[in-house]
C-alpha cells in the first residue's frame, strides 16, 4: 500500500520554492545570484507595526487566540472595508488566518466537492490550481492575451461556466501580470455572474494598495453589491505592509462560509498567532503614509525594468498597472540555441538558461498557466534590477 496519498500526485510544490532552492544551490557553489523570483517586498515592516507586536508581547498577549481571530482585529477589518471599499461587513463575516494563503485554502476546503470546477483567468497565481486540486476540484483555465492586458473578458468567462462551476477567482491587481480590472470590466463580469447563481466569486485583493499612476483599485463588491452573498473577499498584510514573514491574512464573506472556514481552521492551525494579530490592528488603524512612498519607489522600478527589458530583442514586457511583477513574453527567443548548443524549446528552458548563464533567478510561465512567458518581481533595488536586466540582455544576445 502506498504511503503517500494518491490524489497528491496532481498537486505540485510551488515553482518559486523550486527556483529558490536551485538559486541557493548555486550560491553555495560560490555563484553570484540575483533573485527576482519571490513575491516579497524588500522593505522592512514599518516600525510602528513592529512596535505593536513587541508591546503585545510585553503585555503578555502570548496565549492562544480565538481560532477565528481576535475581536479587535476583526473589528478593524470591518472598519477598513467600510472606509476603503464602502463595504458593510459585520464581525461574524470576518475570519483571520495565517496569511491570505490559508484563507484561500480554507475557502476551497469548505466548499469544493470532488469534481467541482473553479474558473481561473490565466496567468494566475500558481497556488490557486494546486489548492483546487488538493481539494479534489478541477481548475478551469481562461487564457488571456497580452493584447487584452492579461484580462479575462466577460464573454470568455461565460464560455467556461458549467453546472459544476463553484468559484470564479478574480485577482486584481494580479500576480503575475499586474493587470488591474476597471470598474466597467468588472461590471461586465458581474452581468454574466448574475445569470449563474451557482458561481461564487473569490476576490483576492491582496495587492489592493499597489496601483500606479491613475489606476484605481475597484472591488467587485463595490461594483455589484447584489452579489455579496456569493462573494468572498480575501486580503492580507504580506505585500503592502511588507509583512510576508508574519503570516497574516483575512477573509470577509457570507456567515455560513466563514463558520465553515472557522471549523477547518479550529481543527488545523488554530488561527494566526496572537501578537501578529495585534500588530495587524495597528497596521490597519495607524498611519498609511508609507504605502504611497513605497508605491513611488515601486513605480520607478517598474518603469526601469519595463524600458530595459523592452530594449532586448526577443522579449516583450507589458507595463503592469499594479502589484510588483512583470510578466514578460519570451516568444522571440524560443527556438534559439544557447552557446552550449542547447535549444530553447520553452519558457522553462529559457529561465534555466538565464539562471545557469547569468545567475538571474526568475520564474517560468508554465506554472502560471500561460506560456511562453516568465515572471520577475521588481520588489528589489534599482541597482540590482539594472544589473539583472544587463545580464538578461547579454544572455539573449548570446543566443543564436
Ligand atoms: N494571493 C496572491 C495573488 C499572492 O500573490 C500571494 C502571495 O504571493 C498570496 C495570495 C498569499 O499571501 P499571504 O502571504 O498573505 O499568504
């Protein structure tokens, strides 16, 4: 009898962890590696948030939290949703978890019956299809194009809906494309959803604050309040608050769903740790000036990377409107040969070549559901980004 469960054969480890492990191996061999693979701001968590955590420790707030999250944080989340998104949520509609990732996982675990379908516009954050498979659901891809700004049209959505469709996952600003859906695009999507009451909407808003120039974040909840009984909002502290290591996220949705997610959480992790949650209260309630300052820096880095990469023959980089990633087409280098005589057949071959040849670690498009592309994170200094682009340009020039 096999020890490992059969169904896990369909679940893949995160491609980012795989690239990170390869990069670490090369670093141990003495290679100079530039990591543009992880989705992690290089900024440190703001001091006032760190101080809120140490204050909680000093005050002895070190006991088990309520598994659904501390009351004060859930209340602060309701206030945030009201203030930023004009959405009215009651405290019993809020759950706090160890990162947005656990919220998403709990939501799928709470709702998917074997064979249920989950619609994923691609490119998507690579954990979505794996979490769906983990819960015996079927991910249904909706490919988008660079020409459409990597956004799913209402018609494309409708063509994928069946009686088995349980969820549509919307992620705007999106990882890995940085695409941001406008109000009118969301309205068109909402019009389709109104016709299919079996479809629930999971709106992953984790990059909400990271939008550039005139781009506005609009929440589906705001555009279509009549769909609120079918909507789960997922958000977290990792990105805009630079709190990746704290593991704190939350969900806001229908009471029955939140109760079921709580049941899962109470029998698994027992929720997010207590002092992190107190830091989360401060993050939501206190000064947000650092977000705008960080965004200015991110925008300058984005502009640098987009201009450098678009100057390289064989690559094309659409300017992202939000988040901190570029999703770059490498169609123009497919079929070329490396100086070692290897043919680049696909985006996986290309990123392997980049890592080995130049020490630049990026993630290939296949796990994001749309090839031939690769993702870089520009959440690192301009100096490092400049050097990385130089190395990528040289590597492309060396192809025949
Ligand atoms: N959703 C998206 C789109 C992400 O890119 C990420 C992290 O990369 C997450 C959710 C998970 O965030 P957290 O760190 O809160 O678990």
